[in-house]
C-alpha cells in the first residue's frame, strides 16, 4: 500500500503504510521483489531523493525526518 512516491534516474522509491517500510525498485522492474531500505517508517508523510540519499518524514506528534545514505 504505497503512500508517497519519489523517482530518480534508475529507481522508484516509496513508503508502504501497510508494512511501515521504505521500499525501492528499479524503474525497469524488480521481478516482484522490491528492496526494503528501512522499516518502522511510522505513518510516512513524504519521501524525496537526491544523488546520494533517500529522505522520508513521519506524521503525527512524534514526526521526524530520516535520511538513508547511500540509497
């Protein structure tokens, strides 16, 4: 259940609200097995990517911003 989506030149990144994960899949496909980049992305509120990192934010009173390098 994707909530937020970001794209770079080679991959699609998204937050999955049903599993609380940040996921990645190559634009050309990943054979039905996306890569889990992080877990516990509690009610993700947004996602972004740059040349080296993926960032996501969580919603609610305990909202935080996370960074994963390398993506």
